[in-house]
């Protein structure tokens, strides 16, 4: 199988151009290629596929083989792969995902895409649609108990569910122990991605993330969007200007246009290497 290893803010996936390749069992392939000792090493597998409703389609699988509905860092790299390979030679393109069609504007230098601004759509705040088992019209600053200690989270879906928790000292968190307890908490029937956020100032957030099905990753695009939305809703940052979200692997810029109720995410898309692997 021919592949391209790509990363956005350190959120790395193995990408396969299914305009040219066929992947018979992508869930099994995701597990195989993601292993960092016996495979290529990645946070999962993403397929670039033809689409009847958009310029192309993104099909995403986590490193445990589970299917992902949306990936903010991944979709930027899908757009780059589509453009650089010539499959979709447009600087503005539409990409179909399980969370709907997303519009991406590429930054092109010397004939190659280097970054992208993604229209991520409207944040979903209704508990039943996230989903989270809480009462009320939203899940903002809701208490949750983990290991007999109470925390407060804000629930947001950006195509997949997120629980955003504001706290100090996130660098010291042992997420390999802490993260799974939030991911599999009974409040979240479909499991949840959990963002641990430290507020730097009125325009900047530090973030660590535990992703369902993947564990801690260096970055999460939908998580950064959810974090910015939650920070605005909780009055921790200003909502009338872009929010910089600093992740372990880099920085994303998030804008929530309240008049359109649309979230925009801007960040890099980088090819690491190409190759072939036997499956």
C-alpha cells in the first residue's frame, strides 16, 4: 500500500490516496500502520476518496481501528494531499466527512499547499446532540466527578464530542492515567475527547488533549475549536478576536464568528514522507 505520512501541529496520520489505491479493510489497516514499533507510527489512518457530493471525501480511522467522524488537523492534510497530488487542483475545495461537507481555503507556496483555513461549521451545544447525559439546553460548566474529585466541564461537539476542562498546571497531568477516566465516564454514551485547558491571557490558551480511541495526541483540531468555544462561553477569553490555542505540537488559530455561528480553524499541513508498506 502506498501512503503519505503527514502531520498538522504534530497530529500525525498515515494518508492513502484512494483515487489511486484500494484499502480493503481500513479499520485493520489503521491498527497495523499506527503501531510505532511494528508499523509506520501515527494517530490513525485517513483515506482521501472520490466523492459524488464534494470535491473529495475524508474517511478517518483512529489507531484502535474505530472510525472518527471528523478531524480538524487531518482535514487540512487531506486538502493538501488532494491539491499537491493533482486530484483536486483548487485553492478552495469542499471535502465530505461524516460530520458534513467542510470548505477549506488553502495557502499555496511554490505550487504546494502549506497551510489551510477550515470552515468547521457551527458548534453543537445541545447535550443530546453532543451527546452528554446532562439536563438543560447546554452543558456549560457542568460538574463531573472523577476519582472522588469534582471537576467542571463544558460540552461541545465539533463533529465529535468534547469535554473541555479549565485548570492550572496541565503540564503536570498524568494523562495516561487521567484521560481514560474521562473518555469512558458514564456521562458520555459515545465516549468523549477531553481537553485540559490553561488560560494564558484573554486571547491565548494552552491545551493538552486525550482523544477517544487514540489517547494523548500532540494536537487535536476539533478539540482546539471546542476549547476556544468553551473559553468564550465561560468568559475566559474575548470572543471578538481570534483565539490562539497552543498545543504540544504547535499552534492553531480559532475564530468563532458569532454572527454566522461558524468556527474557522487555521493551521499548518505538512508532508513528512511517502512510502510503501506491506499489509
